[in-house]
């Protein structure tokens, strides 16, 4: 079997394992409930967008305390919802897992893609 095809199949197996995990199941269940609440879903979309914009501005050396305070306050309000808390908590775990896998593969293969 072609080594690249075999590697892709292993990646599929990793994705399946992640999908079978309780963290992923809890994440998906919370997301499904959130999607039924259009107002909450929109608030989450907006706060994620504002957080991304804020992070980009910080990279450029722009530090807006008022924007940071606003984002924190809005996120706090969203996190009062149990589904939102479950969603964000598990999303963070899943993103960390995928990032760790990415770094492990990059390191083991001596890929200098971060230079």
C-alpha cells in the first residue's frame, strides 16, 4: 500500500477516535442545542469574531483595553448558559488535541514549517 494513502487512513482513524470520545459527543450535543437558539448562536458567532479581531489587533501592537473588557463581559454573559459552557470547554479540549497531534507529527517528521 502507498505510504501516503496509509497515512491518510491513519488520520481517518484518529478522526474516528475523536468522534467517539465523550468530549466530542458532549461538544456536538451542546452545539446542537445552541444551534436551536438562534439568539445564543449569533452571540457566540459575534464574540468569536470580536475575539479574533482583537487577537489580530494585538499582533499588530494595538492594545484596546475597552475592547478587551467588552469581550470579557460579553463572554461572561454567554457562559451563564450551560450549553455554551459545555461547548466552549469541549471545543478548547478538541482544539488542543488537534494542535498537539499536528505538532507531534511536525516534530517527529522534522518539518520546519514554523521557521
